[in-house]
C-alpha cells in the first residue's frame, strides 16, 4: 500500500508525469531525478515563446551522449531543428549505462550559443567531475553544428557546497541564462551570460526546492 501511495501520479504537465515520489525528493535534501528537471525545462519553455531556444530533456541529452550509431543519431536530431536555434541547453548526467533508468550521481549544464559559436560547460562541482561527459556530448553533436564550434569550461561557475544540489544548480543556471537571453539586445548577442550567474548562491539554490514544490502544487490545483 505504501508503495502505491509513493508512486501515485500527482500531475501531468505537457509530456511530463510527476508522481508523489518526485514531490518527496523536493521535500528533502535529495538528488534530483530526470523527471523534476524535465518538468522545469518544460515549464520554462511553456512560459516563454522563443523559437530560438531549445531546452533538451535529460533523457534526450543522455541518448545523444551515449548513442554509438552516427546514422541513427543523425535521424534522431532532425526534429530538434538544431540549425534554427540560437541557444541550446543540455542537462548532463554522469550515467554511462543506458540500461539503468535515472542512473548517475551528478548533473551539470552544457550550453550552445550560436552567435558565439561555442559550447560552454557549467559544472557546480568544484572538481568539474562532469567534464568527460559534457565533452562526450559535444563530440557526438559536433558534426551537426557550425564549423569550428569550440568547447569551453566556465571557471567562474557557482559551486555547490553539498553532494545533492547539483540538479538544482542546473535549473538555476538554465533559468538565469534563459532570462539573460530574453533581455539582451540583438547587438550584444555575441557576449555571454557569465555575470548573470553571480547571484546563484548556495542559499538561493536551496530555496528553489520549496519554490519548485510550490509551483507543482499550484499546477496540481489548476489541473
């Protein structure tokens, strides 16, 4: 009976189904799963209407990173319309086993900026432990991006102070970069968003758990 309660569906939002267990994750100091990140990406995308921005769901980013068949990958990428996007954000997970659902133990964010022709990796770990995985996705998608696109690690990325808030940092980075893009004039598009991340502190990130939980509960009432 307890398992049934934990697995009870509490919200269907776009293509994302959230369950009671997801709310429990947000209620305590726990590692965020794919569904919570996918939900927030979907919410952010629905709240704004820019066709220039693509927020890639965690499962899709993972599949791109681990796909070994280039022909299959090429067909898979077509619906994403990468060539029409100015800004693309990929949540990176350190899982390497495609047979394990919701595996891994760390999240980071890889961002592509077309006008700057660069992939920027934001890792909230002080040792940037997801660099290997971010570069793996970069190399997988490199043939389908503009010529001479570069990769860089952002050394000024805000750092977490515990072992469980990395997913929240990914959401915080994504939200800040999305806001930066929408409020930046076209003439400044070759610049990057690094200064916009300075306000992302451990306290601000920890408070996002309650914020996201409250958002989900408000949507539960509406739906």
